[in-house]
């Protein structure tokens, strides 16, 4: 399984999981790779990320007090806004993610944006079945406010 660091034309960074580099090229050429935040299909591949973010959010960045104006333009703030957008547009299915993604893929459930947790094995199985899976780093602070 390949985990690729991708970025859309609007600068949204995200990870795409693919069976192989060829798989990514094929899906990209078919317009199947789109930004999970804005739906843009002008995707470029950044350096390969040999890691998975699911279920293990990065430790919180140092909480240094910053002026509000600067904070609004920080990468963290941009990520936060992007993640909020995703959350607003998707339905949280929790650990039923793999099952729901599969149902939609096979037409047993309505196509919609979903988010949730999947194990590495579940994600690999989904990718092998040709189902697109993206991993977003969820800022720990945001996660807490959602609970
Ligand atoms: Zn985007």
C-alpha cells in the first residue's frame, strides 16, 4: 500500500492511500483523485509519506501565545478551517467507516461524504477493492471540542 502526500491547487494538503504509484497515476488521470476539502481534482503529489496518521494524531504543537491576526494566517489555523469544512460536509460514522464506505461503493447506501476511524488493515482492504480513502490529521484541540 502506498501513502502519498497530495496537495490540491488551493494548497490543501492531504494523504491519499493507493495500492501502488501506478494506481495513483491511473486514478489521477481518470479524475478520481479529488481534494477531500474542496473537491478540486488538480492534485499534485508531494514527497511520499511512509506513515499513517489515522488514530494517532500528532502531539499538540507548542501552545505559544500568538497575536490573533497572526494566528488566523498560521498553517494550523488554515488546517483547522479546512478540517472544520470537512466535518461540516461529512457524516461521522466512527468505527463503522470501513463498512459504510464499502456499502456506498457497492450501491447499498447513499453516496455521501463520511469520516471515521479505520484500522490500517481495513484501509488496505478498501483500497484493494478500489475505494478511495483519505487520511486527515485532526488537530487534537479540535477533536476535544467535538466530544
Ligand atoms: Zn482543496
